[in-house]
C-alpha cells in the first residue's frame, strides 16, 4: 500500500516539478533564441546550445579528433524545459581531410505531455577522405494530450559542418 502511494506521489511530483528555466533574468528581460507559436496562443521558447571537446590525444597542432554537439532546448511559457534535440558529430582529421566520422541524434523529452515522433529528414554529404562532412536533420515533437493524441507539432532542425582542418560550424533552431 505504502509503496503504491510513494510511487504515485513521486510520479505527481515529477509531472509538476520544474526542469530548469529558459530565461536569463537581468537587463532586457527574458533571453531566448526564438519562439514557436502554436494554436490558442501556445508558445514554446527555443534556446540553442553548442559545444566541442577534443577526443583522445592531439598528435599535432593540425590533426586530432573532436566531438561537436549542436542543438536546441525547448521551454514552455513557465520556463520549464520540455524537450531537447541535438546532433553529435565525432570526427578525426589530418589537417586537410577527414580520417573518420560518426554521427548521432539525441532527442530527449523532459515533460510527460510532450512526445518525440522520429526524424522527418536526415541527410549527409562528404565523408572519410573528403575535406568536409555535412549532417542535416529535422525531428518531430508534439504536445500530447492523453486519449486525444498530438494536438500540435514542432520541428527542430540541426545543420552541422566539420572540416579536415579541425574547424566546424552549424545552425540549430525550431
């Protein structure tokens, strides 16, 4: 009996707990990279993120391996993190060409009323032995109403480029 009650209380607290805030306080008010407008005045706020790390030991100044992550976090009007979508490219380079490359997608849903529906688009160009590699993807998320289904969708996308000299760039958004 107590175990079921504990699980119920835990589930309710997770459902209504805040997962972080999208908004930086200070001069100029709320800060975010964009907004997605849905039906009935519904808004999802977008905050992009990007980071890279060196992988393994750098052999010279112009060769090595890196991991490049680029994506967007999505927040509801209360500033609660509801979903996230990113891509990760791990690649090695020798100063002019790419010597190895892998690519992955990272969809995450943080709130129970949201759902990940899969990829809408996933394309690549360049590869090992080339001077660059490009990965573009677009995912589908929705706000989910029990016994009704998805009632509005948002489609984050990520476009990344990595190069044989170790540089990178990209764009992300909703």
